[in-house]
């Protein structure tokens, strides 16, 4: 008899239909259907296309996850679903499906926060998160620094991007370098052959004056523009664009600012654990730089493996399991999908 809760997690906030099954801190299944190829030619996720793809992928992806775990819906103790933040129509598909499964099988429902799920997923790899911790969450839709004192009750925002998200900057810079969407992985690959010190791209919101107002905020739109200007100047001069050097220098600028501010947040708040999560946390340079800088300052780094950093259903199930263990009350079947759900809300009550 196993007394750890078996939780099914459903994720549909962006372009990945993810369904995961977790028992306690053990990952049993992580099934994903992505519509990323359908968005590639637009250079970004098209909400209507994503919603339709979720609708088609939902039932088969749930079935695949159950099969992978050797479980049936009846075995499940609770169902968790991303209730926000994310694309409204995409979230609605997941929330409606989760309600239907919960109602049909008579299971409690947890409508959870996507950002908190990016944090909770680490327990599947490294066990319970030491609290307090600082979380750096960087993806295509968000870039946030959070103080996590008790993940089950909420996280406290310290800063966020004031314009583009970090992943969005990767995607836009990739596009202007002629690399495919999503741009993070190809930039990561190109950068390995480039010199990260070759072009001194700007580090947004790090000047003395900016730090006074935006201590833990980020800005990547100036960096993106600086890269665009630099590339245009080369093209105008009829010179070839050194793609690897541009990719490496751009990536260095992003990782430098992200890790610098994350480490400063740890020191300023007297916290000795830093967690990185979200799609951009799959970046090899960000992981290496965070590891180096954490080691230099005696801070423990928690970085889930890259496939758990990008959106997936296991992270939602992991947060659901954490909430069940923490005795948090389930949501009602009346919960809405909330595209702008604040990070302070981990679980929608009703
Ligand atoms: O967390 P995620 O899968 O979805 C959102 O919630 O947005 O993050 C997707 C983002 C994309 O912008 C993608 O380019 C970026 O994560 N990404 C990366 C890498 N892998 C994915 N960025 C930099 N380096 C990578 N290796
Ligand atoms: Zn995400």
C-alpha cells in the first residue's frame, strides 16, 4: 500500500499539451504533444492554432500518460491543471478537460499556477526544495525573480521583465540571424562556436541609476535592438554576419544579467538556495554560469534537467502532489482559467 498521492497534471498554457503522472516525488509519466511546428513560420505562438491543437491532443495525451504509468484514471488521487498565467484560449482547453476528468472520476481538482509548477518540478529530480529559496524563472512568456518561503502558500515577486521575456529575446534574435523558431536551442548551439566576448552588447537595467528603481527587474528589448542594429550595420557594409559570435555575445549578455541579479537577490535576502526554471533554464551557458557564480558565493544551485525546464505536464503534477502533501484544499469545479494569474496565487480556491 502506497500512501503517497498519485497526481495527474495537465499543462496547456502555451503550445505544449503536457500530461504527467507523479506519485509523491516520483515521476511516472511525462507525455507531451507540441504544436510548435505549426507556429514556426509565424515566428511566435499563434493562440488560436495552439488552442485547437490542445483540443485535438488532449484525450490521446492523457491516455498515453496513463498507459506509460500503468495506471487508470480511477487510480489517480487528484488532478492538477495549469489555471494560469498563459494564453486564455489555450488555458481554457486544459481547465475544461481537467474539470471533466475530475467530475467523471470523482477526483479532487487543483487549478494551479504555471510559474509555481516550474519551481515544483525540481522535487522530481532533487527532492524537496529547501525553503526559503530564490527562483529565477525564465521562459518565452515570463522572466521573474521570486522569493519562495513556502511554495504551498505562494511566492513573493522580487522583480520581472519590464518588456520582453528572456525566451522572447532568444526567439527574436534567432529570427534576425536566420535561425529557426523557437530560437533558444539554435542560439545555444551556434554560440558554442562563437566568442562570447567579441561584441559588447548592453546589459539592461544594470546601471547605478536603473538599479535604484529596478533592482531585480529585467529588460531585454534594448539588447534585442542592439543586436538588430549591429547585424544591420554589417549587412549594409556588405560584410558577412558572424552568426556564432553574435549568438555567443547575445547569450552572454542575457545570462550575465540573469545570474547577476539572481545571485544578488540570494545575498540580499540571506537565502542560500537558487532554483532556475522555465525554458531558458535549459540554456547550457546559463546553467554553467549559474553553477560557477553560485559556487563562488556558497549558494546551492537547483537546476532541473533541461527536458523538465521546458513546459510539461509532470511539473503540474509535481506541484499538485506538493499541495496534496501540504494539506492545501482542492479547488472547486467553478474555477476560471486566468491568463494573468499573479505569482502570489499558487492554487485557485474557487
Ligand atoms: O517554458 P517554455 O517551454 O514555455 C513558456 O512558458 O514560454 O519556454 C520556451 C522558451 C522559448 O522562448 C525558447 O526559445 C526558450 O524557452 N528556450 C531556450 C532554450 N531552450 C528553450 N532558450 C535558451 N536556450 C535554450 N537551450
Ligand atoms: Zn513555462
